[in-house]
C-alpha cells in the first residue's frame, strides 16, 4: 500500500468508532485504524504484519476462513460475519465485520478491506432473549439493532422501537406487515430484485433453519431512500413461545447503510482519481509528489514511478515556467490555499506541453497533515475536442457531408470567386425517387445505409472544387464550378443521375433508386443561396412531375 493510500485511509478513519483495516490476501494486517487501541487494546503498530487468525476464537476461525476470507479473496464482497476476537487483556469480545475485496486493473484481489464493530452487548442480549421470553421486551428495547417477532404466517406481531426507526415506519405501519409485501422493494447488493420468498423470515419459517447476516436493501418511505440491513433469523422454541403460540420467528437486523455508502464513496473517489481525463497530482506538505494518475503519465509521456517521490517543482522543467513555484505558486497557496494559471511542461520525449493548472491546499482538520492536489488540463487535448466539435457543427452526422451551415459558407466563397472572375456556377437540387418505399419497407437502419451509399456515389462524381451537401431527409444540394454552358451542367447532372441509378445491393437486398435534379445558375437565376435554392427546387419538382428527371430553372416557363 502506498503512503498516499495510507494517509487517505487514516484521514477517513480518524473519527470512526469502527475498526477499519486493510489486509493482504493471506489475511495479514497492512494497515489498521487508531480506534483498534480503544476497542481491542492493541496499538496499530503491534498488529501491523500480524495474522488476525491468532486473535480469533478457535471455534470461529474455520467459519471465518470458509465463509469470509476465501470468498473475499475470490472477489466476493459485502460479506458480513460475526465472531469472537481476543482483546489485549485476553478476554474475548464479539465482532461484526464487513469484508470487501480491493481489486487491481486486471480484476485481481490485491487487498481486503474490513470494517468491524464491537457487538458484544448485542450478542449477549440476543443470547439472553433466546433463553427467556419473559426478558425479551426489555432486551429488544435496549438494543441498537432492530428486533422483530413474526407469527407462523410471517406477520409482524412485536418489535422494538429501533426496528421501526431503521425501517422508516411507525409502529402501527410495521405491525401486521409481511416480508413478501412488494412495497419493501427489496434488492440484493448487486441491485437485482430480492424475492419475498427468499427473505430470511420466510426461509426460516419454511425450513426451520436459521439465517445469518443476510444483506438486503429495502426502500424506506420515511427516509425516501434505500436502506441496507443485515438480517439474522431463527425459530423461537415452542417451549418459550407466548400462550397463544403465535410467536414463531425472531429476526434481528442492523442498519449497515453507512458502511455500504462509505465503501461506495471510496470506490467512486478511487474511480474519479484513476480514470479522470485530467492529470491529477497528490503532493505532501514538503512539496513531494506522493502519487499521480494515469492521465498525468500521458501528459508528460513518462512512467508514474519516475515521478513519485520527486519534488513537484520538477514538473516545470520548461523554461517559460521555471521558478514559478517559488515566485508565485507556493506564496499563493500560503496566502489563499489556491493557485490557478498556465503551466508549461517539458515531457520525457523533449516536447513542450502547455496546461492550465489548478493547485489547492487540503487539510481535513487542524491536527491533520496538510497536503495539496494539482489538476492539469492539457490544452492540446482541448484543441482536438474543439476541432471535432467544429467539424460536427458543419457536417451531417449520418453521411459526413457538409450541412446547411457549411453549405452557406461554401456558397459565399463560390459567389465571391464568380464575381472576381466574372463567371458562373451551378446549384443542383437533388431529390431521391423511390427512397420512401424502401425506408418504409426495410426500416430506417437500412434507409440510413442507402443515404450513405448515395452520398458516396455523388461524391465520387463531383470534383474536389465542388461541394455536396445533405440538406434534408433524402435531399442533396451540389455547387458545381467551372463548366462552360447549360449543356455541360446537364451532362454533369446526368452523370450524377446515372451513378445514383445504378442498382444497390445492401444486406442481401437489391434496391432500385433514382433522382430528380433541378439546376439553377448563378447569377442568372439568383445571387443568394436562398434564391438559387428556391429556383433549383422549383426546377427539380417540374422535372419530377414531368418525368424529365433533370431540368434547368426557367425552362418551360
């Protein structure tokens, strides 16, 4: 475990009442929270590197190994178990532990994370409850756990106040409820539905066997959120049931929502740090780099290991940022706790990288160690993103052809050129014939492929100086420059028509499609894009209706 990871866990664990620990896959302690001194009487230093099995009660060691340790090493999480552990004074107490595996990028378990609490008192009360029905009410009311008594049909007939509080229900709302009630909206830890028949109460009623530490998420109307509980259930011996014989099963459960959410939050923090597209550097109070994420290695084109332990000042090896930490960054952090600005880096290959940097002082409490985070935004990546956004803004997402926005720009360029050279150019309005029946019969997915194929065929006919644009569903617009007269433009349009009309074979379907083309000339039929588009559109409709397929604006009028 890195020193950075250790510092992070220590900060999180400073105010915990639970005992939090990291273990190697074989179980040995890698790190343990300071609360272990209060709970077990050992200092963290005494336990580092030791095997916790030396502390487990002999009666529990095998069940811990088979029920918790081995499954966790295999990648299973959210494993909750109760067992006895020996304190420094030699006395055994009861522990309840939630175990989660920690995996590397390849999915291999590298560490085990445990959160444990002293449940000796709860254990003692549960045992007392099993021995005497006369004491069950006092016992239930004194527990931090929820305790519920069910009859033979699974209905709630008694409960302690904590049960109603955990479940977010009033006493009246809880009485009479059954585990199979769909309003519980119960789920497993993986989010799949938890069927009512699998509820520990129903399992114990059906089989007579106890259930232990079953983890379940339930919807709480009081909290308007899902709560996570760990449930135990067991049959009530007939010898201690009430006079009516109603009490059949007792269930006890603990609210473990905080543990689950804490684990989830740690995973989210880890994911944000590891997979962020922004370079992140963790720096200690002495200015030494404690860790960097993968994005930083990408920016500087260097291995992470070469930077951990170096001074953060070393990242500014480029002349334009040399001395910036001494002159500006550290003074700003001392004064305000924040600094932002441009930072020039020289990467491992000698290239220069310009970044926008933000560095912040972090201190969890007055007693905790100050550290710093620096986030670098790579300007070159941002330029690539902006270039892609600019391209997407001017092009049709399906065919990649210029859209109306870019067409307007290309038209203005063509118009200025025609004015300078005192020449003309043509605007062709294309509308596909037979596309709608194909789209309706074979679906939009195949229709999209047809449009892409048509776009390619038009592009193969035109020259690099021409512009092809998709302006509607099955409508295209072409700007053609440099031909001599109307007959040349008709011939050009005829080549486009022939290319489109050639038979298409898509996904095993032979398809026939045609095109109607209207032609308008600049400046004879208009000097604006709108005017020429209107004139060529009218010519196209005339050609379509008269089955001429190609017509020039003004012909026949």
